């Protein structure tokens, strides 16, 4: 049997829509 | 030298390391600038595997910032490529295949028991050690759905103008050429002259286009289940556009068009069989036009004929059956029109059916898309990255 692995840390992610908003505001900031 | 190489291969753990400063270069080379043809001779979905091997290394060194940054840049770059190529079926297909493969990799190597049942021992050793990327799996799943919908839109735009001509007007049965109802000109004569041309709207042209879509998706390593869903959605459009036209045009409601339509649908079914797509439920979407073709061909005189029609036409609504019978045009003076009493007979036979009131089919109806989990048998440690990709800044670990 495999040794029990330690719990992995959940990496929080924005939703696809939130990511869209972030990239739009990034584009607006850059000239 | 050979001994050294062999040893390196053996020690390779299926990870790829890069310095943080090279992330933009990696994304540009592997996503923004890549052409599907440049990786056609390699493992299908190579970009997805390379990206996952980079994620694995960032996970291995416990660098959460690097994992998040790479995944975010990857998702944004894919979206940008698709925006820039929003009418390019090949690009849509390539990125749908790669995005869904990356999603499968995140599941297959997540360390969650449910996704590990088909893994080899080595694949289980390669599972992520530190991070749970379940939330990124959700984003990749949403992105895959977005790409799928865009791909359907592009494919529909290409085949929509071909459907009426290919299914109802062009004459794929040579012996039927010229057999049209009285008073109607042979509309397809000009189309037949360029039957072998790339833009001809014959049945062969339509099937060629479907084959091209299917071949592209297969070449890109798209999961057969997803390709099957694309074909099913396109077959729905073929069915709906054909039936709607039949319901609005008297000149095609004839015995000979019925014969032609039956032949054409059988050719489409044959194409599904030849391409192992018969399980995709695409064939079932053709049922209304198959029944309409039969309705045009069967006898429409006695009450037994009416009963036969009622038990035959289960995929057509009462309104559609009645409309086709009303529009039915005899081929010549020896064939009779469908009588009013015959149509009344049909209506009374079918009055208990609770059919929707609308006559025309919804051409825009979309089947819900599913991306079933498809683990890969491929071993990451054996992955070869061609030098031509220009990724020599990635270090195999």
C-alpha cells in the first residue's frame, strides 16, 4: 500500500469571468 | 556519450524546469505563436503535456506563486489566441484538444483516488505533491466549454450555406436527374457542373467538409467523445435546416425528393459508420428528415396508409406531417394529390399526441456538452520535445 500523502494546499483561483475582468483592466492600464 | 544519454533518460522524472523570467517566453512560444502544423508530427496535445510538466516542477519545488502565475498566463494566452482567430476552425480545434488535455492531466495527476484508477505505478508517482488545483480545473473546464461553443459556431457558419443545396437540390442519384414535379425547373443544374470543386454544394461537398472537420479534430488528438458531440451538433443543424426548408417549399415536397433525401441521409449515416461516429448519437438527430423522406414516398390513399404513416412518423409533429402532406406535389398526371379526407384521417389519428405547436425546428438548439474524463496512457518521463519548438530554455528534470 502507498504511504498516505500529506494533504495538498488548495490554490485559490478566480473564476473565468473574474480573470476576464482582470485582463481587461490590465489592458486598459497599459497604453 | 550514448551511456550518458541513456542514463539521463532513465533519471528523468517527467518535469520541466524554467526560471521565472522565462515564463513569458514559454507562453509566447508554446501558446501565442504556435501553429498547429508545427507539432503535427509529435505526440498529440504536446503543448498541454509540456505545460503540465512545467506545473509539476513548480509544484515539486513548492512554489505556489509560480504555479498560479503559469496557469493564469496559460489561460489568458489561450483566450487571446482564440479571440484573434475567432473564425479559424483549426485553431479552435487545436486549443480545445489541448485545453481539455491539460484539464485531464490536472485530474489524472491530482492524487485524488477517483482519477487514479487507470494510472500506472509510475504515473501515480508523478502526482502533484503540494498543491490542490481543483479550482483551476473548474476554470479549464469553463474555458473548454467556451472554446467548444466557438468551434461549433465556426463550423455551423461553414456548413449552413451548403445544407439546402446538398440535401434537397443536388442530384446525387444520377437516375433521378430531371425527375421533378410538374412546373418546377431543375434548380440544381448549375450546382452539378462543379461537383468536384472545393465550394460545390453537393452532398459529396458537404460530406467532404464534415470529413475535413473530423480529420482536423482527430489530428489534434481531440477526445473522440468531444469530436462526436461536435458532429452530433452539426448533424442537428443539417436535419433542422433541411426539414424547415422542406416544410416551406412546395417544389421539394415530392416523391423524387423523398427518394433523394433518403439516399442522402443514408450516405450521412454511412459516413458516421465509416468514421466510428455511429455511437455519437449523431445518427438519431437525422430521424425527422429520414421520416419526412419516407412520408414523401409512401402511399397516401387508404385508411391503412394513414395508420402506417401515424406509426412511422414518430419524430415529426402532427403539424409537420400535415404540412408535408398538404404541400405534397404529384410528379405527373398519373399521381394524385393527397386528399383532404386523408389528411383529416391522419389528424384524428394523432389528436392525442401532445406535440409542441411550432411548425419549424429550432436550428439553434444546442445539446449540453460533456467532457468525460479521459486519462492518458502516455508516460511523462518519455516525452520528447522537438528542438524545432525553440524551448531549449526548459530543463528536463
